[in-house]
């Protein structure tokens, strides 16, 4: 009985809140030809927006999770959980930390979203490099801020943090994407 009373109270409060909202909207638009259509979407849609963490929180979670893999061995073609190649590392981190499914290889990841300016990069963005001299994307990492990125390095043979300002990465950096856009 107590649960029924609580539920009835919650429904009453919801109805009153909706009525107040409807009244406010009607007053605001009273001199227009607009009409109010009384529809409410499924509760699951509302909850997904209400419970979605902020973009910064997701970006922080991606970086924190990626850092737990520092020192993991580089193995070409590996996708985790203990060994990685560059795109396998990025894909694994984004799936586990942000529930984002990225394409498998770096060249496909580079085309996954529109390019952004290096001036607009934020932590959690993906950074892409052309490291082979063949004119195509061949390496990817996760930007951490302050010109640092975390990646599974074939040269370093492990997951590590490097600087975009280093000679090698400064010369081979091509672009970044915001995987959350």
C-alpha cells in the first residue's frame, strides 16, 4: 500500500509539473499560431539523456582507462585486453571506457568523423599520423592535452605517452577527429 501511495504521489507531482510547463509555454507563445501537441516520448529516451555523462566526464574516463594500459606490449594486429597495436588500442579503450565502437584500422578511424583543427583538439580526440612515407594514415593515438598523446607504439614496443612536439610526431602528424561528434 505504501508503494502505491508513493507511486501515486510521484505521478501527481509529474502531472502538476507538466501542467505548469504547459501553462508557461502557452503564455510565452500566446500571440502566435503555434499549438501544443500533448505527447511525451518513451521514458527510456528521457532517461538516456538524463543519465548521459558530460562530454568532459567521458573524455576523462577515456584518458584514465587508457593510462591503465601504459606499458602493455605492442603486438601487430592485437586488440587487447593485454596486447595492442595502435588502432586496436584506441578501439579497445573507446569501447570499454565510452561504449564507442570505432573502425578497426587507423586509416578507417581517420575517416570515421570530420577532421578538426589541431588548435581545437581536446583530450580524448584521436590524432593521426602518416609514418611510413606512403602517403596514407598508418598510426593513431588518443590526445591527452598539453601536446601529449597515448598510443601503442611499434617503435617503443609498448603503450606509452609521447609528445606531438617531438621531431618525429611533429613531422608525421596529419589531423585529428572528435570521435564524440
